[in-house]
C-alpha cells in the first residue's frame, strides 16, 4: 500500500478543515441573513402599526368604520390587521367580523411580548381563526390601553423574501474550489494562506454587517443615543444624592440638551412621515416666501456672527414672491439648507441665496464658498440619515434628516432640486418651485 506523503496529508488535513470552516461560515451567514430579513419585515409591520395609531383619533381608533377605511386606504396585499384590548379581547379584524367567536389573544407570543416590552413578533404561527400561517407583529400603546397587530400570510413570496441570499453561497463555494486548486502545489504554505483568507472573509463579513446596521437600524440608533445619555445622567444623579450642585446642574443641562436633540429628531421623523402620507397637500394656501426668508435670516443672525460668516441675498426687486404651498414646509426647505451651510461650509465663508424668475417657475440657488463634499457623496446627500462625516454631524447636533426633508418638501410642491459642487469650492443647491398664477 502506497504511503501518503507528509505534504499530501497536510494538504488533506487543511482541505478538511477548510471545508468544515466554509460550511459552518455559510450556515452562519445564511442565518444572519435570515435574521436580518425577519428584523426588516418586523420593522415594516411595526411602522404600519404606529402609523395607524398616529393617524386615527382616540374615538376613531375604536370605530369599525374608521378602521376599515384606514386599512382600505393603506392597502397591502394579504395584510391582516387586528386590534384588541389589553385583556386580549379582539374588537376589530379586517378579515373576520364574528368577534364573539374569537378566542382570547392574551396568550399569543407577539401579544405577550408587546405587553412586556412595547413590541413583539412571531415568525410563523398557524392562525386558529383563519387556519393560515402568518408572520405577526404587535405594538402596545399603553396610554390608550390598546394593542395593534398586523400580520402577513406565509405565501410563496414571503417565504422567498425571508430566505437567505444564495448568491453569496454560490460565490463562496466557487471561491473555495478555486482556492483549493491553487493551494495544492503550495501545501507547505497552506497555514499562512488559510489565515490570510480567513482574515479577508472576516473583514468582508464585518463590512456587510456594518452596512446592514446603517441601512436598517438608523432610526432606532438615533433614538437610543439621546435616550441612553439622558438615562445615564439621571441615574448618576439619583444614585448619588450627595452630588454637588454644580455637577448636578451640569448633568441636568446635558440631559436637557439631549431632550432637545431627541425632540428635533422626532419632529423631523414626523415631518417625513407626514410628507410620505402626503396629507399636507390639502393644507396648501397662498403664501409669500420673502417674509419667511427674512425671518430665517433674523433667526440665524447670531450663528452667522459667531462663525464669522455672511448671508447674502440676491433677490429681484419684487414686493412679493407668491406660491401655492404649505408655509411650514417652505420654511423647512430654506431653514434646513441654511442650517446645513452653517454647520458644514466652515467659518468665515459666505452663504448666498439667489432667486431668479423663469417663465413658469422660480429658480432658487443656495450656495456657499466653503469646503464642499467629495463627488461620490453628492448622489446620497438627500438620503435619510446619510452623513458624509458621521462624527462631525452628531457633534453639530444634526439629525441626518434635514436634506431628506428638503427634497420631499420640494417634490410635494411639484418642484425639483439638485446639488453639486461649485467650481470655485463649496456646495450649491438648485431648486425650482412653480410660479403662482391667478
């Protein structure tokens, strides 16, 4: 019997070890992918629950007709919506109306979790009332003693959506086979090559996880940050009753600053949600933009002075600049653009607002002569929570939603907006709003 050489044994040992590692890594990655998609679906349904609660008044939330109208106007294929009291009694369901025959829902996993921590979900459970498998997401609203639950049936589309990404598996398998073929002539160096490969794969995995967190958990992260700061300061004060007055005041002031940041973030999120649902379109009226710009100039005068910056207006000789729109959103457009310039243009720079009238629209240009941004960031500046420099943005108190609000507000007014770098440096926003015609 031919004896297997040391080099071959080493190669086979490394191959076996590599195969075990590759299989384990693929399974692990697939599970992480599935968990991520489940979390994404749960977030979508939780958002639906919250929006339903925010959109209906205390009386409407108990009205069958009002709930039916809301569900029909926010249609999602196959969606089941159930509302119940905290004792588990169902009083609304969009798919079944024989509420007296409904079993008590207090023992449902998602309901139990919601009552305990505010939200809950159950991945795959058979509905005893509809005899279907559903993905459930429940939200508990304590002030109203109300539980809102939404669910999607386990159709082939949903099953496919929650399945892991097999492209990554095939890519990993092909890569593995190629590597094994390459490594055979270099059996003595397999240990070093294996370590290099492992480090590279680990780096790729970390980068993927980082991107997923940034894309899917930004809202939760942005909310948790100020809340955690407030909790930390207050716990320190409570646990140390003998703390000196100066330190106590310092902690309280920091807590107050975080509440202001939290309030600003919640207001921005609420503004974006309102614009997504587009109810503000009914609030349009005839407004004059010039006083709005003047008020913002007065409000930001101190900030311009502290940064040794100048605000220049180049406006044609007109008494009024009338458009049909929502005054609050028009204010948000100009205020967020000017605040953005204040935060990032740099000290001792100039911010210029130019207004030009074209045939059927007004052309607004908000530009600065500051540092600008790299070209690869321009296309993503209007994305929600996108920051060119995350650390600096949070230090400046930004929510990451200002430019997203600007773009949505411009679009709601039937306008368009673009951003580019100035040739001489700095950032330039061009946006257009329709001219008001009597």
